[in-house]
C-alpha cells in the first residue's frame, strides 16, 4: 500500500529555514517577519533568533500564533496585528526581514 499523497501548500518543516540559511544566518539576529500568519514558519526559526517582530493583518491568525506561543513558552517573538505600511518610518533596527511567500 502506498502512502497518501501530501498536497499541502506548505513545504515540510525545516525546508524554508534551510533555504534562508543558504543566504543568511538567522542565529542571534533581530528579525522582522512580514505576513507571519499563524506563526507556522516563525516558530521554526525563532529558537535561533535573538528577537522576532512578526506581523500580519489577520487578527485571527495572530490570535492563533499567540495561543501557540503561550503553549510553547517562546519568549523572543512579538506577534502583532498590522502591516508593513503601518510600521513607523524610524522603527527598531532589524538584521533580517522575511516575507515567507517570497521563498
């Protein structure tokens, strides 16, 4: 019997982080993630990051991310409802900016 075909729109866990690591290190970095959704990718790379600001305009997705963050007890992620256009022009400095769908 063959295994069922996985037709998920998302790559397997770790694949995107390995792709990012080919171009830049996330270790100890301050990261801005635009369009974080429910934090699917965020939780994969956050253990290596110093600090993460993860934003998404969808309040329900951010609420899901916050629930998962509490369950996992991850303290270096700041999930916020918002968009890149709403960030102040002179905001906190970031070492890396991620937009996961650009991968």
